[in-house]
C-alpha cells in the first residue's frame, strides 16, 4: 500500500510541477521574443521535463531539477 501511495504522491507532485512550468515557459518565450534572456524558457522546459520524468517514475527527474536550480 505504501508503494501505491508513493506513486500517487509522485504523480500529484508531477502535476504541480507541470502547472508551475507552463507559465514559466510562456513567459520565457515572451521574454525571448522581446530580445531578453532565454533563461526562463530553458528553466521552464527543464521543470516540465523533470515533471514528465517524475510521472514516468524516472530517477533522473530529481537530478534534472537540481541541475536547473
């Protein structure tokens, strides 16, 4: 039962990460098109990829997220 709860918690966290990444990607795209920094676009994509890896159960999601920080 604990394993199932851990999987559900990881998926909920992945959904939260996606919800946080989407505005960051959109804002990063807007900033990049205005000639600004591409950092927020890249960081948003890294968070989104980390969420996808977490959803699929990959252990690299935490490494990617930490590298983005």
